[in-house]
C-alpha cells in the first residue's frame, strides 16, 4: 500500500494560532487556494480510495482536490480533542492553566486535555483506523486527508521519534508512506513545494 497523508489547508484558527481540535472551522480563502494547488499537483496520481476526517476543513479540502471522487468520511481521523481549551491561543492557555501547559509540553502523550483527549487516546484511535485501512487496501494507493496530530502519531513509529514536537506537519502538506508487508517506509515528509 502507498499512503498519501494530506493535511488540510489553512483556516482562520490557524492564522490566529488557536487550538482547533474538534471545533468545526472551515477553510479560509488561502486554504481553498492551497487545495487547488494540491489538486494540480496530484492530478496524475490514481487513488483507489480516499479517507477523510469528517470535520469541515478536511472534507472541503478533499472535495476541492478530488472533485467527484467518493470520499469515505471517518470520525477516527479527527484532530485531538482539546476539550475546554479549544479556541484558545497558547498565551491564553498559559495564563488560564499555568500548570497544565508545561506538563503537556514535557509529557504530551500522557496528559489529557480537560474534557478532551490525550495524545495516547489520539494515537490509539488513529493507529487502529490506519490498520483497518491497510487490511482493506493492500497493494493500493490510498489518500488520507486529516490533521497535523493524526499524521504525527502515524509518523512517530516510522521516524522512531521520541519527541512528538520534533515532527513538523504544515497546512496543505503532503507526506507519503510506503508499505511492504508490515514494513513502513517514509517516501516524502511534509512537502509543500507545489504551493
């Protein structure tokens, strides 16, 4: 299987550097432009299946890229749920929750957001879903349109990264993972050169 991991384009929350998570924020004008550029970049690639997070920013991005291709929406591909911290900026979080934020930066997988998820929760749900995708689509080319968090947890094992923060995934970026049996091989990481 060849897995194309696509992060959605820019939103107003991205511009304002607000934590979005499950907040259903649409693409902004720049995000739509980015989708059109990615559509041109991928126009010659034949995809057997397209899976997409069910949040507007991912669905809209996928619809622009893949036009009339059927999309399989999956709640499992949503970004981490930031709970009561959604819609806040880094500065607002550090002021309102001075003890929480440093703990999360030091140990991101084990800290659960108030009324939300931990990165470990995210990793479990995304990993389980990608395993199902793999079993259904061996020897096929699959697109997954999702968010930075899900892409990063997929890549952690491949990159053998001990630090979640070391993996950069930009808006409208393309990452490609190749599968040979159970072995995963990173072919492309965080490419935005076509924008």
